[in-house]
């Protein structure tokens, strides 16, 4: 690779001035010639800038269609036999961002709602959430013994298994739709904890949470209880755009991007973990992890057979 180094542009931080808009580009865009152009960054990294995060130990989670756990660290990435996480350099600070992205996040919630079109579907998303929350709040922690492994589209964190699939465990003839709904929300939250545990441990400071699923206060509280740490949810949802704007402003000489981002006044909600529920989730996580290990072992045995069940769809 050393012979390729001279062929590559020098590494530069986001927020540095890359140049000015050319006359040709100005005519094509309608923007003024010479407009400062900043060194850019990854959308996720811009979101972290927009949240004002640049210190080791900070954690940001996204409960979007897929889920993402982002952990800022000064340590080099751990040596692992499998690609459990991506490592992204922070756009402006001397820290790395460890990125673990389970394949299923809020998509599990949407999938569950779609199974019940008469009672949950066919209405605006806010109403769907309200109806599911009304069910979930009737059910105690642990969903009356029902667990859900949220591998609807395989797994890519904290382990990689493209063909593995989701599973309910612990259902009986007494299990209800409400039990399953709570299990789905708990399973997605437990997958976030699973990522943290495999990466080195649970966060020891409040976690920033964003994504469509973060608009659900019942789910926010479940996540706080599951990870045993306070969860902060901004009422805004444009942290990536704000981070990019701060990076652009820095290139124009307005200041340092993260400092600019922190100057923004945002309203937020804080969800503190309940100690009693958190202790219950400690035990439930052990159950979740055991089920996950068991499912992976079963998948390896199924792989040795060489095909899915007759009449089933090939998961590969």
C-alpha cells in the first residue's frame, strides 16, 4: 500500500476549507462563486458532530429502521475474529467512533404492527404507536416469559450471520398479543445492550438516542431500563443536517464545528432507568444472550443440512 500513498490526497479534517465554488459550478447551482466548500464527512459522523459529541466514553444510539450503536473511544479497535463493528474517525477530534449496526431496529415494531392490520394498522404511525404502547404498558418487564430475538433480516452486529432469522421463545397458550408486542420492543432494546456488552461494557454516562423509534416514550424508557443508563432524546430530528451546517460554518471561519453545535439550544427529554426494572433486565439480558447463542448453534446445524424446510423460502 505504501506505493499508493503518493496517489491519494492528504487526509484532512471535516470543517477545513477545501476550496471555493468555481464559476462553472456557481452557474450550474445558482450559488455565488467562491462560496467556501468544506471537507465533508459521513452522515453518521455529521450527526455526532450535530449532537456536540467529541469525547471518549460518549455513546449515541439510533433506533431507526435498522439500529446503530455508536461509541466514542480513544482506544484502538479490539482485535476480533469477526467484523463486529466499523471504526470511523471522528470528523474533528482525535477519537474513533465504533459503529455497531444491528440489521433490525424500529423495523421490528413496524413488522409487528403489520401482522395486526385490523387492530393496529391502517392508521397514522402515531396512532399505531399509541395502540401498541397501550398493549405493552399492560405487560410486566419480561413480557410474561416471552423473548424476541430481532433478527428479521439477519444479523450484522454484534455478530455477523446473514441467514439467521428472528424468533419468539417462551410462548404458551396463555401468551397474548400484548406479551408479543412488549417482547418485540424489549428484544430490539436488548440487541442494543448486546452490542455494548460485546464492545466492552455498558455506557457509564447518559446516552443520546435518536431515530424514529426514539419518538416513542414507552420504548425510550424500556431502552433506559435495559441499558441501565439515562437516555436523552432531543425533540429535534435534524442532528445530521445541523452537524453538516456546523462543519460548513467552520470552513467559512465561524468557529470549531462541535463548539458551534453545542451552542444550539434544543429541548430534550430525559428517561432515567428505574433501578428495580434495570435489575430485572440484567437477568433478562442473560436469557437473551443464551437464546442468541443457542439460535446461532442451531443455525449452524441447519446450515449443515444444506437447505431450508421443504416449501420454505431460501434465506440465503
